[in-house]
């Protein structure tokens, strides 16, 4: 045996001894012929890639879509699980029905009623998170090459699912009032002329992930009208509807139409993402196919989690905990808006959501947030780069920022760290181009009702592809404007907070 062969044999033996098999280029090539074609277009979720960072104590993560589970009283959790153990232990440890326990479907009915929807128990399918609902809809409806229409940007976690089913995703730009329905109609007409008909339209109408904007009532009504006229399905993803901090609630799409709307909800944002429980409500023929798809995926969702949720709802007013979250998250949103006004350059812009968990910030277009993330991580802070919310590479100068999952002091420090890294990039650009921030040429004029990157220093959004800011809000705050400059002056659905002059450089902490 040659020395090389002996070495390779030794490596493999060492791998077996440690319980691990080293992956080599030869191994990958050997298995490549076994992979399904769909694996070539599968994508990793940006949030999953960042989860390891979220677990590091030294990193301030503004990346995850995380509710603050530390707000749930440990003694309440212990008591609830004790009740489950004493009254339903054997059943909680057993398989359950694919459609979900009747007790939990009754809980779901209460949650949907709180948003103005009436639903019968047999119209519901309990899923392993709303993410599974998205997957089941794709499994049921999508063949390779089928069209899905989604917002631009869209929920970053949906993109890997769409891609894994080899869908052709067509994204529709948004502005402060959500999806541009006029652009949607134009797109549908163009698709029809080319002989293509979307299988469904995917939308996050309330406090959009990642943009933070909310679909207006007028557009909601027109969207369901279009769905009925064209007999198109709409997948309404509504994780955040109950997390409203200001303004009047708007009716869910399902309350406006039940024939063409598939509704996806979750307990993740109002109780616990660790429970991994969501649900879908759909027209009966579709629900039957979704249930068959779930049988093939996981048989049923966790019985333990379902009994926990049921015990929680039986213990008292379920919305009391949600109300406590609203005040916490409202304060954190305002803290982040103030920190952005203080630490981001005058060329930046961002949304001011009325609820939900996210702010969408857009930087000058010469800054790539994917590259910026690597630099920010070295300063122990993380965010989701904007490209994760697009299928075609747009969003390069934008980022998603989560304000719900970290404390107020960490929000301030995290935004300060990102702002310092951004200022470094601005300074480098100025050195290379010989211009100062105030002298840089404006971008080409864009439609005033679009959402996206702004002309430097104007605070006016354009249609540059990185969506999420309010393009109709203009003006800059005076230098040094803090709380009054961001939260008080910026109002309305998804409006831009005013931005400030470029702050002076500060010494980096740590």
C-alpha cells in the first residue's frame, strides 16, 4: 500500500474512531450523482446561518426574528407543564391526529377571532410552525417551473422553500402601503400574455417581514378582488397581526374572502417559537391535500407542545401575555429608531413600523450589506443582509434589523456598532472618490411612491430594488436630533424616521 493510501486509510479509521467521517472533494463527487435535481436550486436560510451567532454571548444579534421568550415567567411554564404531566401525561407523550388536537384547534379559533375571523375546527390544520404551512402549500400546489408571486422584499425564510420546489418566483415591489397592487396587476397581465398563471400570491400583510410596512385596507380589498376575478390563490402569512403598537387594526385577507385565501398563523410570536406550532386555514379541497402532505412529512405535530398550548389557554386570559409584550416591543422599537437617527449616516433611511418585529434599513448604494455583515461580526454585532429577501440579488444595500429579541441597552450598542462600521465605509468611499457625503451625486430620480434606496441626503425613497422605506417622507432632522427627531416626527404606516447629519467618529467600545 502506498504511503498516500495508508494515510487516507488512517484518516478514515480516525474518523470512525471519533464517530465522524471527514468530507472530502472525492466524497462529494461520489454522492453527487445521487442528489435530486432540486438540490441544485436549494438555498440555505440566512436566519439559520446566523443562529450560531445568536447563541454567542459576546455577539449582539439584531438578525433573528426572535420574540423575547425571557419575558415568559418560568414559574408559569413549570406550573403549566406540571398540569400537563398530572392530567394528560400519557396522551401528551403519544402520537396525535394529523389535523391536530381538537383542544388546540379551539385555541386557534380564539386567536383568529381576536383578529376578526370566524373559523370552524374542521377548517384548520395544525402545523409544525407556520414555516411548515408554507412548505405544505408549495408541496401541494407547485410543480417545477410554476410561478409564485411574492413581495419584494419577501420573508427570507420563504425563499429557500420556494426554491426547493423549483418555483419561478416573481417579486412585486412594495411601498409604505405594502405590495403595489397596480404593479401586481401589470405583472399578472404580462404573465397571462406569456401563457403563465401563478399558482399563488404570497404576502405578509401585517408589519411585513422584513420591511415592517402594512398592506392598506384599499389594497387588501383590491387584492382579494383580483384573486376572485382571476381565481388565484393568496397565501396570507400573518405571524405578527396581534403585535400592533399603534394605529387601528386592519381586517385579515381571510376575513374579506374565504374562497381563495389560504391563511397561515403561528403561536411563535404570541407565545413560544420553541413550541413549533402553527396552523393553516384553507378551502376544504386544499386543506384535504395539505393534510395528506403533512402525513407524509411528520405524521403529526408535537402532542407535548399542543398540550402545553392548551394548558396555557385554559389557565387564564391568553391575550394578557400578548399585551405585556406589546409594551416591551413598542419601547424597543422606539429605542432602535432613536439609535438609528443618532448613529446612521444622513444618506440612510429606514421604516417606522406600527407593529411586528422588524425595521428595514437602506444604506447608500455603494455599501454592500453582505460584505458589511462580515465586518460587523468582527465588532460582535449581526443583522440580516437585504439580499436574503430577494431571489435575484437585489437588496444589496439594505438590512433587516430585529428589535424584539434583545434588551434596550443592547439595541443602542448594537446600532452604534453597525453605525460605526457604516461610517468607516462611508469614509473609505469618500477617500477613494474624493467626495464628502454632502457632495456625492444623487441617484437617478425614482418614482415617488416606491420603496427603496434614497437619493443621498434627501430621505426620499426610490425604486432601487431594496424595498421597505417610505418614499413619500422627506426631510432631514437637525444634527444631534434624538428621540424627538425619530419617533415623534415620523408618523404613519411604515414611514421613514427622519435622518440626521453624519455623526462624529466615536471610539469603538471593546
